[in-house]
């Protein structure tokens, strides 16, 4: 869906700058949470095969990095501080993502029909019919966290909200969830409008952040869209709209406002076996055929943990090295988002180390797990 700039008269659940900061942190967490599953599926593809799947997943993963940067720019612009090394920022997979039409778990697993189904659920467009439908109560039984569907105790709710065990809960109201990630971003935009209107009435602004903390285009090139330097309301809206549209499409359609195919429809091409072309209807791609070889994939053990690798010391050492490299990668990005944007170039170099270590893991069979290969654990 497209997230239009809300009218100032629309109600917002975000009433303080601190609440806005927390929503934007949750946005960072949501955008990052898709990267480990996408990267695991990407590098499980055997070399020289599944070029169509490789291209689709890689483009989406690169654009998720763009989204992470755009949300960080908005958070910096309104006086916040991005924190990608906060405990719980990286989920313990499988994680749950109820911020959408369906309840589902997000696993670390190889490219497969099941993985593709999860990716489609993550990016699925869903626009509320009216205000009442934008938020829905969390079904805790469906999440497997209570037997009767009632909410866990308040201390357990706070732990779930902080840990990333369940993503997409309404900040400060963890018994509620948004109908879609697009609705989540619309709420942030409403909050920005509400708080900026109040600030302007008082002769001030919420955009008090240091401009030097902005990541500008010279520090980031993804090929999947431009970084937007956030300096005020208009650029904040543009950045958040791009994030939502690249995932779900303009009005839930195939293309976003920059004429790029939205993530949902990129993944749907793999499901349908054809590329989308101009003039196609959603769900009915009529472009060139797209080939997927489900067997040309390394059989990575789903949701693998370091504990699964004790019988393979060399693989265990590689997995620990990967986790250190990924932690360094996040640290460099965090520093880049906090006033040292040139470190994004170092983070790109770190990505090559991550790729090489992932390949060493994924291409190695496991002892004691017949037919299964190793993989990254993302245990930080």
C-alpha cells in the first residue's frame, strides 16, 4: 500500500517525542529482522544456479538496508539516536511477526517454497477498511504464548516487547498489533504530523536533530532507490513513504511511486514463475518465464544454533566467527547512523567477510544431522 501523508486532523496514538522515538526504533528493528532470513535463503542457493531467485532476493535485501538507513535518518532528524546494538535488537530466530494479516513465524532456513511463503507474508499488502480495523487484538494463543488467548502478565509483556521475540506489537500497547507494516508506518507519519503541528503552534519544531548525523547519498549507494536526507516534515514523509511503498507497492499495486516492483510482487514472481511487466494485473504476471530449481539449494538446518554444532569444531569456530563479523557489521552501521556516515563504506567491506563466512558454513554438511548443512545462527 501507499502511505499517504496523513491530514493533521487525523488522530495519532503518538503524543510525545519519546513515543515517536520508540516507534522509530521498532521500525529499525522490523526492517533489520528481515535481513537474516533473506540472507540465509540467498546464500543457500547453489552457485551458478537459480539466477532468477538470486537476483530477486538480493535486490530485496539491498533495499531493506536502504529502508534501515531511511528510518535512521528520520529518527536522527527528530532528535533520537539509532541503536542497532541494543539488547534484543537482533531477534532469536524463529521470531514471530504478527504485524500483518496473518500470524506466522519467521525462520532462518534455506530457499524453499516454505521460505518464499514467509517472505510473501512479511511483505503482504493490507490496508485497513476503516480506523477501527487498523489495530487488532493480539491472539496470544495463536502465537503459542498462552493457552487461553489471554495476554501474558505485564512483566512478561514488557520482556516480549523488549526482546524481539514478538515483533510488530504496538509500542506501549503490546496487547495490540497493526494490521500491516504499512499501517505501522502510517501511524508514525500521523505522529510526526501531530507533534510537528503542536511544535509549530508553540513556535518550534520537532526536527531538532544534528544535520551532521544524516546519511546522505554520497555515503550510500544501493541501486534500489536514493537515500533521502531528512531535514523536516516533507522529507520525513518522503522517506517513510518510500519504505512502505517499496515493500507493499503503491496502493497495494505492483509498482511503487519510483516505478520499481514492490517486494511482495518481486517475491510473487518466484511463486508464479513469470516476471511482471507493465500493464499486468496483481497476481497475474505475463512477462518472461522465470525458472526456479527448488533442488539446487544447500539444505541448511532451519533455525540452527551454536549448540547444534558441538560435534563439528571447525564449523562451530566458523559460526562463532560469523557472529562476531555480523556484530562488527551492526556496530559499524550503528556508528554510521550516529554521526560517522563514512563508516557505511567500512560496513560494505564487512559484508564481504559476512558473505564468505556464510558460504563456508552453508556448504558444509553437519555431523549428527543427516542430510543437513550448517548455516549462520545470528546469535549475538
